[in-house]
């Protein structure tokens, strides 16, 4: 690539880092709240850091062992790139969570001044995570590409490191947040009949810690991994399918343009006259997509000259898939639409009908995304073959900066609501934090839907790369090895999901026992005359999450190696197809369905169907409890699972018969 191309790539990275630093300095100057708010915020901060430090120490041991295996088999550049990918993935989660836990009380304090100041503060704090995810992702891929002299295998090693950390972060954080949430809700809301985030609940701090380690650190690591792997897939396809000058580095240029678009898009997030929080966030996203499209036009012309049109149109398809996935996920998870209202309506009949309707909504929510992804694949393939699909997936992930900014807004507002509740803030303040939290729940679901859809496109591109490496093999169902691999791939997804749900159940059970013990043994908790031992619940769920994340995270590694070396390249190709298709549908169903369950509960808490404390509300709490591990543990963890199996397959394909 030319010097100008490198300037187009590295200048936006520098701007994103500088702008993030400016935002951090601005956030530090904001009012931290009163002494009680600061005390709770500090407890959440300490619990979050304690968990993340322990998790990363555990994962570091696994990473070092794997690097030691990679070094003699694939070479030291791949091993080093693997460690770099893992380190930067962990770094994005670490930074994002640090900013989030320092913004929660400040958001609650800003809510005293009104909705607009609270929205602005929470979104700006989330923007730090969003911009750093894309900046560090582009820096890692472009830097590795440049230093390695364009070695594809080294780039794949980088992607493997990022994917490994991502799956651990998603699993560990997801198990933590949902074990704490489920355990706290089951005893607090159902048994003790006290509100969410009530300071009398011994699990309330652990619950708020979970929002940060799962929804913030986990999502940051997840999107960094997806971003880096998608760029790698685009570069890989460019090197395999065409010899047009500039094609291989084109995905990196799209990433640079989109960072600028995301930075500019953050300035469009403003509350309108109608007071719509989601509308304000949509303004920023729409501006980023439009600006990215304009940038793609000029970059396509710069690289491809007169042959730019099909490539440019492929990039627009990626942006269109992003917009449609956001709209569809919003429809299935927001309180104002039919799916969520139908679950709330079903809650009037009891717990069972709530569960039935929630499962139905989750399953239904896969249909429209499947159409969108399928049309995106067909259209982009018609324009420029599999490279067109690669460009569409790169374009889709390139705007991750604004999408992750909107997502990180969620856990910040969730914690802000908890702090407002625990410190007994005035009703008008709590109303603002509640409205921000409800929207944040939808934005978290939107980002998960976006990540899963992009994972599907990226995995298709990676599979095409794998297929091109396996000479003289056609992957069709008349081949018994392909069929067996296909079945094993789908089974892997279900087995992985089962393990993660069991892990949440076991960890949540330990939290339930501890909260019940404290209610039973510490006299005066319910009267407010005695303080719960918050740290006990935090410690229990931390240990449980670290322990429970290991086995599920090893499933894709062991599964790919076993199928590849025992059954061969054809069976492994079938496994990849099974994981992509099975994983895509299960992840979409779980994330959308879980978020719909959550907002159905919030819809009832708004005063519908009897409001808080009603029989419908109790049924909705049960549905929310079931949906929590769906949307925040298993569903999101399937996203890195899909990428891990494809990345490992690419690394070992040359050793297979």
C-alpha cells in the first residue's frame, strides 16, 4: 500500500484515541454525586476490578500454554500475534469497564439536572469504549499486517488470540452477571418482595458489578474480536480471489473512514423536542452510517478507479444490513411494540404462559434477520463474488464505533438506576434513570443482534477461505464426512449452550443460598437497621464465574482439533457449516427473546396489567429470570464460538489429510 493509504488508516486511529482521551478528561470533571452515591459506586468499581483481574490472570495462563504449542508448529510470528490479539482484546474490555464504572454515579447525579444531561454523560462515557474498540482493532490488524510484511497466517494468529479472550470474557462475564442477577432477583423480588436494586438485598452490589463485567467488558472484547477477525477475513479473501491493485488493503481503508464517521456521529446524539432517548441515539447512528457511505464512495474510487461501482455497492449493502438489523431488533425488544406487549399480556395468565410466549417471540425473531442476511449475501455476491460478501461484512463491522458507543450506554444507565434506587433519590430522578435503563436494555440487545449478524457474514467469508485451502473438495451432503461434520457442528452449539446455562444455574444457586442465609441470620436487614454483607455475594459469584467459564471455552478448541485430525478436512468443513447455521439461529433467538422478556417485565412495572407486585409482574419476573442467561450469557457467547472454530480450522488446515 502507498504512504497515502497508510495515512488514511493511521490518522483516524490517532484521532479516535485523542478524542477518547478528551472525553475521559471531561468525564473526570463531572460531579460525582453525594457521599452515599460515591460509596456505592466505589463498591461496584472494586468488585468489577477484582473480578476482571482474577479472570485475566486465569486466561493468561491458558493463552501462554497455547502460545507455547503454536510456536513450534506454526512459528514464532503466529505465536506472538496470538498473544498480541489476546492482550489488546483484554485491554479494550479493561478500559471500557473502567470508564463505565466511573460514570455510573455521575450519570445518576446528572439526572438531577434533567434527562438531557444524564443522556449526554452516559453516551459520552460509552463512546470511549466504542471508539477505542475500533481504533485498537484497526491498529492491531493494520500494524500486524505491516510488521509481518503481509503474512496472512500471522493475521489469523492475531484473530485467534482475540477470539480466545473474547469467548472467555463473554462466558465469564455472562456467567457472573446472570448468576448475580438471577440469584438477587429470585430471592429479593419473588421471596422478599422488595424492589430491584433495593439496598437491603445482599446481592445488589454483585448484580451491579455484573452489568459491567458482562455487558461492558465482555461486549468490548467481543466486538473487538469480531472487528479484527472480519478485517482479517476481508484481507484474506482479497489475497485469494483477485489480483487487482489495492484490493488486499481495501478493508483497512474502510475501517479508517468509518472511525471518522463514528466520531462525527457522536455529535449528533441530542435529545429532540419529543424527548425520545432512542431517537437521540438513532440520530447518531444514522449520521455515522450516512457519513461512512459518503466516505466509502471516495475510497472506492481512490482504490479501484473506474471499476469502483460494484465494490462501493457491496459496502452499502453492509451498511444496509446494519440498519435493518437495528430496526428489527428494536421491534422485537422495545416496550412499545407487539412482541414485548404480547409477553406482558401472557403474564396475566401466569408463569407458564409467560415462558411459552417468550420462547415463541425468541424463535420468531430469527426470521426477518435470516431474510436480511440472506439477501445481503446474495446481493453482494452478485456484485463481486465472495469478495463482495467480504466487503459487505467489513463495511458492516466498520461502524462498530458508534454501535458499541450505544451499547456501552446500557450498563452505565443500568448502574445509574441502581445507585439512584439504593440512595433513595427523588422520584423525578428515579424516573429519568429508569427511562434511560429501559432504553439501555434495548440498545444492548441491538448490539448483540448486530454482532451476531456480522459474525454470520464474517464466518461465511472465513469458511470460503478454508474451502479454498482444501484442494479438490466440494462440500456437499452426498459426502458422508461433510454430513457427519455438519451434524457434529450443530451438536457442538447445543452442547456449548447447555454447558453455559448449567454454569449460570449452579453459580446462581450459590448466590441464592448466600442471600437467603443473610436474610435468615442477620437480624434487621429487612427493617433497614442492619447492613447486608455485600462482599460475600461478590466473592461467591466471582469464584463461581471463573471456575465455570473454563470448560465451555475449551469446547470449540477441542472439538475442532478432534474432528479435523480424526475425521479430516471434509468433516471439519461440515462442522464449520453446522456451527455457523446452528449458532446463528440459536444466538439470535436467545438474545432477542431474552431482551423481550426483560422489557415485558419493565412494561408491567410501568403500571400495566397491575404493575409492580401483581401476579402478572411475578410471572414476568420469572420470565426475565429465564431470559437473563439467554440474552447475556449463552446467546452472546455463541458469537465468538462461531469465529473461534473457523479461525482454528484455518490454522490447522495445512496439517489435515
